């Protein structure tokens, strides 16, 4: 279970980087919340926030990829989806 949580953390870190690269003002809120959740996870190892904001980040990244395919890699989206699914199954 710990590895599942660590995979989610890594995927959320990658999503954060991808969102930062999009460099849009409209993503400022999700960026700050995702950063906070990553820090919180490091402190208490509770993945609830990562799960919640990972799902929100996934939606944003999918929409961004649909509009501008070269800005977001498929790997970031796929890894985030797999991590969220792994948490959902447990």
C-alpha cells in the first residue's frame, strides 16, 4: 500500500510540473493546492489530498492535451490515471 501512495505522490509531482509548464493564470489555484498536498503528504503520509487534487489535475491535463497535444505528455496523464486507479481499487 505504501508503494501505491508513493506512486501517486510521484505522479502528482509530475502533474505539478506539467501544469507549471502550461503557465496559465487559471491553473494558479490547482497548482497551490497540489503543492500543499504534496507537502502535507510528506508530513503525514495521508494520500487523501493527493488523490482529490490528482483527479482534478488529471482533468485539466487531459483538456490541455486535447487543445494543444504537444504541451502535455501522454506519459504524465497515463501515470496519473494508473496511480489514481490503484488508490481507488484499495
